[in-house]
C-alpha cells in the first residue's frame, strides 16, 4: 500500500524534525503531541492529515495540521513538507517567546 508507506515516511519525518527541536521546546517549557495520520478511507477521496499539538503547562497553545493525502493524492512531496515543518515550528517557538 503506497499510501500507508508515504504516510509513515511523513510521520517519521515529522517526528525526526520535532526531535531536532527537543532542547528548544523543553527550554520554553513546552511539550508536543503528534496525532495521526487521521484518515477518511474512501479510495477516490482518501484524505489523511497529521496534527502537532503544542502545550504549555497543560494548556494547548498552538496546533499545526497538514494534509498528507487529499482527494486520493499526496498533497506535497517530502521536501516541501520538511520545509513547512521547520518554518512552522520556528513560528510556534517564536510566538511562545512573547507569551
């Protein structure tokens, strides 16, 4: 199943990138939770997404969510997802400095 292999690659990439940020996330007293991929299993319109929830003292302060598949097709390649994740995590950390 090509879909599931690609979803696993995206999930592995997501976790790898978040692990690169572990020290900075911890320094801001944040924690994160990865949810997904959540999917609707209809072959023609198969859709899946991953969510990353960020918490500060048990309160959710931000959420990143992105489609892996939409309408049966991958939404982006791994490089674009990787770049988006780096930019988006930087944005979360930057915003949290101002709280």
